C-alpha cells in the first residue's frame, strides 16, 4: 500500500511567533513515526531555532501558498494525501477547495473555524465550546499536540511540595516574544523581592538588551538566554515557570510544571481564563494592563510572591496541570486523520 504523503501549512517569524509551527511539528513527528512522508509549506524567517527544528527532523520546507487555487496546486504537485492548515491568515475557502480536490484536510483552529470547510477541525484548547459539523471536531486538551522532546521529559508523577530557600525560576514567552512580555514580567518577578535564580528566554536581541540593563535585588540572579532546544529540560528544572498563555501551556501541563501565565494577545484570552479557572495555572492578567495599570501590576506581584513563598501551592498547580494532559493527543489526531483518509483500511498504524 502506498505511503501516506502529508503537508503542513504553517508560518513562523518574529511577529507571528512559532506556536503554529511547533504544534505542526508534533503532528509531523507522529506521521513520520508511522512511515508517512511529511513536508512543511510556509515561511520560516528570522527564527533560526524553528528552522533548526525542521532540519533536525529531515522535514523539507517549501513556499507556502496563500490562495485556494495555490493550495490545491501545491497539493497536486507534491501528490499530497493530507494537508494540515494552521494559520489565522489563509483564505478560509482553501479548506473547501482542497476537499473538493480530494485532499483530506485538517484545520487547526483556536475557538473559531473562520468559515473553513475542512474534513476535520482540531481545537486543542481546554474546555473549548467550538461549534463544528458533527463527527468532524477534535476538541479539548486530550488532543494537545506535543513534540517528542516534551513527551520524553514528562515526569512519572506531579511535583512534590518541596521548600526551597532560593527558587529556580524560568520565564519564556513563545519562540520570539513578539509582544515583548519578557522585560515586563521580569520586572514583576524581581519586584517581589524574593530570592530567586531567574532564567529568562530572550526571544529577540532587543529583549536581551533590555534584560541586561536590569539590576536584580539582594539574593536574586538574572540570566537571559537565547531561544533554545533545551526548553523542556529548563522547564523540568524550574520550581516555577512564568509564560504566555499560548501553545506552550500544554507543554507546561504535560511536564507538570507549576506555572503562572499571562495573556499576551487577544486570541489567547478565552483559553487563558479557562485554564486559570480550572486551577491548572495561576493567572497574572493581560499584558497591556500589566504595562499600563499599576493596580494590575501590584496584583500580579502579589500572586507571584504567594507562589514563590508556598511549596504547597506550587505542588497543587503541578498536580492539576499534569492531570489535564496525558501526552497521547497527537496519536488521537493522526488516528482521526487516517480514519478520514481510509475509513475502512488500517494504514501506517
């Protein structure tokens, strides 16, 4: 039986971030493990870390068509059986055009189908209430797409309540920190006055420069680092993680990391409020308010201070976070795609 050929249409860059590419990579890894071929169609500019992720997996990168006709032409030229669409910017008519051309199509969405007519829709957000045609929706964190290095670092149990005098802290805000959150949240962490060893991933050189100008207080250390492939290991070693409420939320949950999240862009808001309400993470608020509103800043500092001072609270977050993700999301998604491709045939399983 012929090998399944899979295309992943997504983009990454300094302003777009890398979240779309990261979750597509997780899906690509699962397809590769089952003997399929995988190709990415899109733009990966100015993000060396992301390009390296593709190269390490041997996944070729092709220009990403934006129009329905262009998507169909690329699918035909590369003889694709499946095309995954993960973008807020593509013409929504592209999914329907691909279906009409006989290409099985998965649209990865975040609370809104954007009018796409796909064979399957994936919304991996916790507690999503997305409305989609019956039998075509994969919804909730049980379908979270996680890379192999994250799954390999998943602990057997949640974190224990271990008291530490000088907590190890990690802060990161996506692959590029397009919203410029790192300096803002670093200031808030240092403002707690708590001793800490703080590592901050600086997504861009200008962020690193701003961090280098900050002066930690007594008992505090600050170490900016560039985007790194070692992020799962850094997460696993941290007593508390501060991050954006994007796709990395599910990596943090999988790794049972006690975490405090900030909502940095509008399309994170709904998921942010849901995971905070469920107690999977602590909430620090929305970035624009943390920049402009003194009361919001004071509230966030108070929250961080409480987390740094309470091993029991951190352990509670770890337990709830780990329980929300079992690490089998990408397996479920690929199973569903293959069922749509070959309803009566077990293929590359």
